[in-house]
């Protein structure tokens, strides 16, 4: 039986859910699985219920200074003796690269690494210092992994050229549904407005997410469609958007990091439509949340989103930055029959994605 280590030390956001769902699917196969995760991972209770050979919870960090000292500690840390791990691990699965990824991988000499790359290129507006520090710690892992996992076909060539990695050693897996959210108890959000149609944006507030495009589109949409509300939910700096927000009636702003219960409450809002107006993107876990809750999706046509949202089949696409086109899609999605057609297709295509992904990895290990 092959011995597989899952190495994930992120704490919150979509990463913990992606890592958990992939690991859960892998536990159904003939593998001996060990897991190393952060003690502070947001879904720790789910991990503790997972049937693996051993779950190892380690200290991580909250800022760059803590990261430096924890990295120094783990440079000289003997994980095998402390946790009585086997001397040989055959494969390491990295669900999402983190600053400690390479340091932990170094504890297991000879193991072949499956590295999942969520973002081939940095997003516009991302933290440059953190990106540089993460790149410094993990500069070799991208070149010397056994297989690279991408979540979109559109980035295969770009990744291959950027890291001089053979295309036939790059595999593409689907981003599946975050099923655990549906089992979470709802925690109510203070909605001020609910209408015949409720447009929602959810996620970290960042430059590349295109909040300004969404606000401009919704403002235009209201000229001919008064019975609508907009909700923007997520942590981040909203200061630059406040002048536009003041002009718009029926808008809910929840500017904090939402708990799982609050996320569920957001996606249970009746007559909802998710909009992802991103300027650039590799893929989006938020879209799969909408798919899980049978909420139709309108998305910009950038990066890997064109593979997640198949236009007029599992969602609607608009040209990046084109607010008039966005408005026309917002009007089209009001048709209940169209919305139902799109959501049914999106859910059907992803219902077995995690098991499908796990079987692909298992065959490569064999």
C-alpha cells in the first residue's frame, strides 16, 4: 500500500476546504494517508473526523515575523521521531502551496510531490512582499515536483514556459463543490434589503476582483430594474468604493471575514445571482459555492473562469470590464427557466468532481 502525505498549512478561505475535500476523496482509495496541517486551520474539526493513518497539527504563523521564526524552527525539526512516522513516504500531495510547503517536504526525502498551483501568476493588487517571501522559500518546488496540478487548461502552456516544466507532467483537475458548507448551521446576516432578484459578490476585497465594475453595472441596471438588491460580502479595504456605494440604493455591505455559518446564510438568500466581475483569475472557489447552492452565476470571461462557467450552459459570461454587457446578462438571468437550466447543469457537472480527481492521482501513483 502506497504511503501518501497531505501537506497543507494554510488557515482560512477556500484553501482549507479544497484541501479537505481532496483528502476526503483520497481516503476512499487504497492508500495509507498521513496529514500535516496548521493547528489554526478554519475547518480543524472536519479534519479531526477524517479517517487517516495520522493527523499531525503543527504551529504556523500570523505574520511575516512569526513565519521567519517558525521556518527557522522547522529547518531543524525531526518530524519522524516526534510523531513516529514511517521512514519512507512515497508521495506528497500539496493541495495549495504555502510558505512552509518546501520546508515540510524536505522532512521526507525521496517522496514524489504532487503540487497544486491555484494561481499561475499573481493577481493584480496582491501583497508583493508576501509573494516574494513565499517564492523565496519555495523556489525549487515548482521545478522539481513529480506532477503539477492545475485547475484550468488555459494555463498549461504558460506554466510550462514560465517554469520550464514538461507539459506532459502537468495534469488538470476540476475544482469541486465545497460540500461541508451545506452541513453548517446558518448564522444570520443583517440584510437590510431583499428583492425580486438579489445580486451577490462574495470573497476577499482586492483590486483584481473588479468591485468597481460590479458597482457601475448594478447602478446602470437599476435604471430599468428597480426591484433588485446588491450584497457585497468579504474582508478587505472598501475605502475607494465608498463614493460609488453612496449613490446606490438597496446595497448590503458585510465588510469582514465571514464565518461558515454566515457564508451559508449569504448563499441561502432567495432569488440570488452570484457575480464574479474579476479582472484576472485562475479559477474561483466562490463559483463552486454558488453551484452547490444552485445559484446562477454571471462571470467575466477571464483566465480559467471560462472553463468553470460555460457560457449559456452552466452560467453567463460577459466581456471583462464591459458594464453594458454585464447589465444585459443581469437582465437575462431574471428568466427563471434560464436560471434553472444553468444551475442544474453546473451542479450536475461537479457532483462527482472530488472522487474523479482522486482516482486520477491514484492511477498516477500506481
